[in-house]
C-alpha cells in the first residue's frame, strides 16, 4: 500500500550537480528511464507534525563535502545505479538535526549515495555501466537541502515522476 511521506535530500552544488544531471539525462534518454533531481537522501518522515519549510528554516549546517567511494549498482529499484560516498560527522549531524526538527530520531544515511538511474534492467548492464562511469572528482560538495513529497514505496517510473520539491534551503552562509 502506498503512503505519502516527506523525504529530505542533500543536493549537490555546481559543477557536481551539472555532471550528475548530465549523466541522469543520458541514461534517461538511452534507457527510457525517469528524470529526477540528483540527490542524497538524508531522512524519511512519514508523519508531518510540522511544515517542511519550518524545519528547513531551523537547519544550521554549512555545505558538506563528501569523498566519493565509487560507482555501484543493486537489484533495488531506488539503487539501480549510483555513486557511493563516505559518511562524515557533518553528514551525521545534519541527519540528526533534521530528525530533531521532525521530533523523531534520525540515523545517518546507512549508505550515502547519489542515484544516477532508476530502472529495472539486467544486472550485467548495470555492472557494465558502473564500470565505465568515472567521475572527474574525488570529492563532491553539497550545498542545499530540499524537502520532497512522494509516495512510498518507490518502485516505478510513475512513482519517481510524481516527486515534488515542497521546500528548499541553501546551506551557504
């Protein structure tokens, strides 16, 4: 059964964002996959006690730089093909801060990543794609947070295409 949720994303800064968007665009075009904003999921909230705008206003984090661990894939639709990052104390602190704002506990993302593709395709194809995608940087800067309204679970292209950013905050001071 589908349930509405608010998900908080950490968004990459330029030029990382531009590169991720271009990779998503190419894969979308070649594989007839959905388009989406490249993001790192921080926190999922199924209960909306306070407005996302109010919660984002309280965030005090500065931009966060994360080290790239590599490109990977999985059988899970929401992790079809992705770039994995190393967690940092700043990332864990931001997730905890969002959890406090939502009046619930939030753990750091278990596997911080930015997805490049949402599509059910054979594992061998995903493995080949992961092997050829080489990023021109070893770290990526993330400089804003967005609150996104969506339905869970996300299992289809139609689910992805319904995502709606309802609030956004720059982490630049």
